[in-house]
C-alpha cells in the first residue's frame, strides 16, 4: 500500500496549483488590458506600496533597471503611471499609478476577489488569522529564497 503524502507535501502541491492558477488569471487580466505580465506586476507593486523610484520598483519586481525603463515608458504612454520629478533634485523621479486607471484592473479581479470572500465566509476569525499568518510566512519564505538565489 503506497504511503499517503505528508501534510506539508499536500500543502506544497496546493500552493503550486494556486501559483499556476493565479499566474493564468494575471495573464488573462493583462491580455484584457493589453499589458504584459511584468507591466501588471509593476502596477500591482505601485498600487500596493505607493509611489516609488524606478530603481526601488526594479528591485521589488526583480526586473533589470534597463528593462524597467522600457516598461515604465510603455505604462506611461498607456496612461497607467505618471513620473514625477523632484522639484529640488530634478534627477530624482518617482513613479505612481494613475488611480482612475486602477479601477479597470480591479474590475477584472472582481470575480476572484468575490470567490475569496465567499471562501473566507466559511471560516472563523481565528481560522482566518491562522491562514493569513501561514500565507504571510510562506510569502516571507519565498522572498528569502528569491533573495538567496538572486545573490548567487
């Protein structure tokens, strides 16, 4: 009789499947908006973290700074972002999302957000705290693994 997979193996498999499904969702959202995956990632980081310099955005998304310039050029031409120059140091630029355009993105994620809300309704507040903590720790482990690979 074959041995049942460990709980952690089942969870790793579920996380892998979730990663694939979210990547597919993001790809379809990007297609609907005529945005490449990296452009959508940049918009997501900017929407979450607020205005950033291009170099900080490049680090947070893992995109080479030279590539970031082209991405920001395309996003700016599409009306997705604005670049603001510092009035004191004109070389310093920050990038921020155009809030009016963000509604287009959120609209396409409405189905998934609603599904997550319905799933969460089946759990107690204590269970949701546990799940949220688990997912945050997994994200931190992913960040640490990414940092380690990037440094090598």
